[in-house]
C-alpha cells in the first residue's frame, strides 16, 4: 500500500489535464452527408464554431476509423439548434475492430428549441477502440430535419 500524509486544509494535487486526441492525425472519418459550407472538420478539429451539418435531411452517421487502437476516457459532444423546435436522438457505438460488432455506449434524446445548445461530457473507459460511430436522428418525429454537430472531441 502506498500512503501519503497531507496536512489538514491542504488541497490535493490537480491531476494532469486531459489531452484531446488529434482526430485529423489519427483517424479517417466517414460521413453519410456533408453541407459544403459546414464540413466535418469544423466539428472535429476547428474552434470556428460553425460545426458540421448534413447536406440532406434525416438520419446521419459519422464514423471514425482509427489508424491504430485508441484508449478513450472522455467523449465531448456539443449540439446546437438555431431554427426549429425538435427532439433529437443520438447513439454512440464503438468496436475494437477485427470484425467485432459495434457495441452501444449510450443513447440520448434532447428537446431543442431555437437557439438552444446541448453540451455533454461522457466519462468512459474504452480500450483499443478502432471504430467510433455517432448516429444522429435529427428529429424523431420528422424526416425533414438536418443533422448537425458543433463539436466532437475525444480524450
């Protein structure tokens, strides 16, 4: 057992800050649709704030295929809605590759109103991830809403 005595009132040392995985350096991204004015790079690597937007309405899938297995501790997602009230659902899945099926990490729904923003941080313990998939259903009760993603960061 390792032990350390700290004086009363002292603060614990801050842990190392999480370092974002540089997705543009370690993964190929597959997407089902992309609005040229809002490319996927804006959600994965840029702080420009414009994010990604689909070119067609309906369900969209974003898949990260890692060059080498990655360990993921945190999934950071930001969704925004500027125009319409809607209920969005998304599903996160992962696989260690080698023909392994995708395993669901979580499924989440949000009720958006115009001008709203949803920021989520999910602490996970995923080892040797080769595929990470995000499926977005932009409106569970309609087929004519466009999927978008302001940010996706992994640590």
